[in-house]
C-alpha cells in the first residue's frame, strides 16, 4: 500500500536562514517537534543519521530524518518543509530546501518514494525551491505527492 503525503501550512517555513547544516537539521527537527510528530529524542537521531550518511539528495534538496532505531520515537508520520533561499552548505553542496521526515514503521519508504516523484519533476522542484507562500508548497507536496503515491 502506498503512503499518502500530507502537509499543511503549519509545517511550512519559508525564507529562513541557517548558519550551517546542523542548524538546518535543528530547524527541521524543532518543526517536527512543534507539529507533535516526534519525541524530543528524535532530534539527536536526525544528527546521527546526518553524520553517518548525508541526506542531501540533489537539486538543492536535503531530506533530514532520524535513524532506523529512531522510528520508535515517531508519534505520527509528518513532513517539515524549511526553505533557505540563500542556501546552506550541505557537505560541499548547496541545499535550498530541507524537508524533514518523521515516519512510523515502514512508512518511510513510501514517503521517500512520493517525495522523489515530486522532486524528480523539474518544474515542481523549481516551484518548491522558489515558493513564496505555504499554499504553493501544500499544493505541490500535499496533493501532487499524494496523487502520485496512491
């Protein structure tokens, strides 16, 4: 069964700045915490994942998420969308978007697949990178990804 992506305007932060990759991961983690999607211990697990393997996927996008063991700290599957128009150095590459992921059980595979489908559409990815309002993000990730994931 495919996973449906759901994101609302409360999960979108536009026009942010980050001192570095760790700060960007922190911002994603804190947003997931604000959304009541994760336990506080999930945030260090996001940094642990980043240390073991970069979550940069290309085209200016990183998808910070916790380790496999940290799935037990996820209360509900959620996305946290944080845009950094000036970019963040992500291990030698520039990330403009960090999409934090919290997924229960095996839902992470479906979430990643649905995100990949949206981000592989060059026009949709460009619209996400340049989004100036949460409604654009919600429309592109919420409906387009959900339609493609089902």
